[in-house]
């Protein structure tokens, strides 16, 4: 690190933190200051000699870090909106299949997961066995047991 960069960072760190705290969530401001410092160290040859110009240079970096963080937040928010929309379109009505979900919930966890992998996620029994890290023969036996238990649980009451 340059002899000039250390004093510039030391003299401006608190002001940079305050600048970023007023614009970001408090837990993100310290990370943003660290990013400003890392960027300044990478670009230290561009540091102006004049202390006031060095301050402005650091605040310019802080502004770019802030804009980058805001763009990232917009992208994350847009992605979350698209995912929520996708889930809303693909989710079955709340009362549809409730008996099956209840019957699955009563199965042993390893049996229920095997059924979900095959019927909900589209895995073959062999693929589900690999995913669950069990031999294919074990998966086949568990699947047969799960099907029998589900038949019994879903059978109409006489």
C-alpha cells in the first residue's frame, strides 16, 4: 500500500462509513466500506496527491460501490418477484391433493422422500437411489413398501 493511501483511508473511513450507512442497510455499510478500501488498494496508482482530491476520489469509489449494490438489490428483487410468480402459477390449489400430502407426511421420512423424488420431481427409481445414496435394490424395496402404505392410507373407508 502506498504511503499516501493509508492516510487518505484513515482520514476518510468514518465519513465514508457514515455516507454508506445513510444509503444502505446498517449491516451492509461496513461491507461496502471494505469494498471501497479494496478497490482503492487495487487502483492506488490513481490516487490524487492532493488530500481533498483524494477524499473526492474515495467518495467516487464509494458512490460506484453503492450503485453496484443498488443494482444488485434490484436484480435480486426482480428475480424474487419472478420466482414468486412462477410458484403462484405452478402451485396446486391449497385443498387439492391434501389427502396425499397428509398420507406422505405420515410415512417414514426416507420413504416419503423417495416417493416425492419419483412422483413430484420426475426422478427414476435408479436416479432417486443415487440421490439418496442407497443401492437401487434398497430404493426399489422402499418404494414398494411406500406404495403399499399409501394405498392403505388412501383406501376409502368402508
